[in-house]
C-alpha cells in the first residue's frame, strides 16, 4: 500500500503554517499527504496548494471558527475535542474504505485526543510539536515533576537547557489559573508519546543540539525544520508560489510597493502574530517608541486591535514613515532587502522565520512559549535583544526605541547581524540535500514506507 499520511494541525494560523509546510516537504519526498482542516477554514479561505490535499472535519463552529469564540476560547477547545473528535473519526472511516486509505497520522501535540481515535484503525501516530525543542522539553519535564520553576534570582539548567531564570519559563508553568484549557493543552501535550514513538520538531539540530539529544532519551525525536517554504530556503520544491494558507487576507501589494521605495536595512517590521492582544497602553507605547526610533516601520495590527492605536498623526510623521496593515505576507516582508529589524512577539514560527531569513530581532514576548524563545534569541543565538518591562509589565517607548537602535545602529548591531547571517545559512543547510533535517525526513519516509507495507 502506498503511504498516505493524515496530518492534523490545531486549527489556528500558528499551527496550520508549520504543518502545511511539513506536509509539502513530505509530499516532495513521495508520500501522499492530506491535511485535516476545520469546515469553517476550508470554506472561508482560498486554499492554493497542489502538493497537499485537504479534508474537512467540524469543530462545531462551522460558520465562525475560532472567531466566533473569541469571548469564550475555553468553550471552543471543548467543542473541538468533543465534536471535533467525532467528525475527525468520520473522516478517517470514509477514507479507510477508499482506494487510498491513510497509513499513518501526524498530529499536532495540541490535539492529543486524535491518538486514541486513530489507533482504533491500526494506524501509527506521530506527534508533531509546533514549539521549540527547549519549550517542549520544559513542558515535558515540568509536567513529569523532573524540572521545577527556579526561585527569583536563581537559575536552572538541566535536560540540555541553557540556564533559565524564572521568567524565562513558558507562562503556563506559573499555573496562575489563566486560560485553563490552553494551559492544560500546553502542559499535557507530551503525555501521549511512548518511548519508541516518533516525535517531530519544527527546529533543526544545529540550533538546539543539546536539547534534542536529551529528548531522544524519551522518544524517537527528530527535527525536521525550519518549516519555512522551500521557495525561501533550498528552492528544491517547484510550484510553491502560493506557499501558505492565510486565515486573514494579506495586503501584499500595499506592503511590497511601500517597501520597494525604502533603502536597504532601513525598516522595522513589527508583528505580534495571529493571537496576541496587546493592552491599549502597550500599543500606544509601542507606537510612540517606533516614532522615537526615527526608523521606517511596517506594523501588522489586526483589524480587531486597531482601535487601540493612537491617532495617526501622533506617531507617523509625514505620509511615508510608517505603514499599518491588518495582515502581511510575512515571509516576503522578512525576505525584503529594506527590512533591517523584526520587532516580534517571538511566537515560534515568527522566531524561526526571522532566524531563517537572517533578520535581527527585537524580542517583545507576551505569554506562552514566547519568553523562552526571546531568551534564546538574545542569549543563545545572539540574533537580537529582548526588551525590559517596567513594574506594570509594560515596555515603555524609550526602551522600544533603545532596543531598535541597539539592533540596527549600535556597535553591537554588527555582531547581531553576523550571527543572523550565520543562522540563516545553517537553517538553509539543514534543509538542503544531506542536511540534518533533510536526512531526518528521509529516515521518516523510510518509516512511512515500511509501516504502510505492514498495514498491507
Ligand atoms: O501579518 C502576518 C503575521 C503573521 N503571519 C504568519 O503567521 C504565523 C504566526 O505564527 P507565530 O509567530 O508562531 O505566532 P502565533 O500566531 O502567535 O502562534 C501561536 O502558536 C505558536 C506555535 O505553537 C506559538 O509559538 C505562539 O506563541 C502562539 O501564540 C507565522 O507563520 C507568520 O509568518 C503572517 O503571515 N502575516
């Protein structure tokens, strides 16, 4: 039987992106891939990918998706688990009686309920983490009582992790009661994999060498990233022009035409990903910090966040100093010669994308895994600086402006740029033929071929 891999992302942008790119790489190496996507997402976006099939299942929110549950995210997660697990099973049943049945399932570690369902049909289940190896290691060890939050002023450094202070830990390890369902998902995401199971990571060995070595003691762990489209990296996968699935429409022409008029390395790209809600005070400080830096800036402020902005004339000098868009083609922006700095919330995709495209970063972490990613950006990979917050946990305008200058102008910027170039090259090498992630993918494809024969 030919291998056919069912791939199940948690249905939000930051999880769909890496699993879609992974599916494309896998298809490039032979196996057929099908991405299971919620009905709302399938109906509302124009999916343009030749290499990967999509199959719908219902999360119980067919008309609105997660947008209809912004005020009650917890209810959405519950619906995804209860209704989603039923409709996901129906999807499997239908395909298993076809001429091209599934032979394996790769599931996002945020949807562990899929394992029990899929195993009923005799399919191997492979976990995929959309977060860094370091963050995954923290969640696993913390949740199994093998790692404690350090006291204030102290550090811990075990399991291949660099010395971490208390506030370098993912926010959910503080167990402060916020977002209980999401906290539970994050903390419990590695309960399912057993010793011999495959666990794939969107990272690459050179980037997180020590951590991945330690994770291999627990599972058949492999890095397969960065899941940045081939078009920007090894360029081996053809016909990959429409490289992603955008849940919001990118204002592409506006962004690129605006950037085309800017000098090289002159512009700050600002984005907080698909999820973060900044406090109004933080949004205002950020706006004024960008103005104070005296740099050009292209800032993604989602439509739902735009009410928090100051009046345009308060922070954008003249016609042309800043551009606000509701969604951007982020990879094309990061790849543009005008961009000299990425001010990011340090979601793992954004962090890896900045790193893979060699853009120095100002890290402004908000919650979940972002503080840990920000720590690595500054202290381990040396590709940026992390902002300091005040006693109200707000980053003030002076600090924003100081960090941008540090990354773009100060003496230290040379070293940051050198490191950024080094990691860009290393990321590309990992994906090229014979690179570490490429070899790991080959090994995984061998497993898929062998296990599909067993099913036969
Ligand atoms: O205008 C934009 C802004 C973002 N993106 C893309 O959207 C994705 C955003 O992902 P990420 O940077 O990881 O941020 P979030 O959307 O916030 O992702 C969630 O999921 C990630 C993976 O688990 C976590 O690391 C984050 O903390 C969590 O908030 C990236 O691929 C970006 O390229 C765009 O295409 N256009």
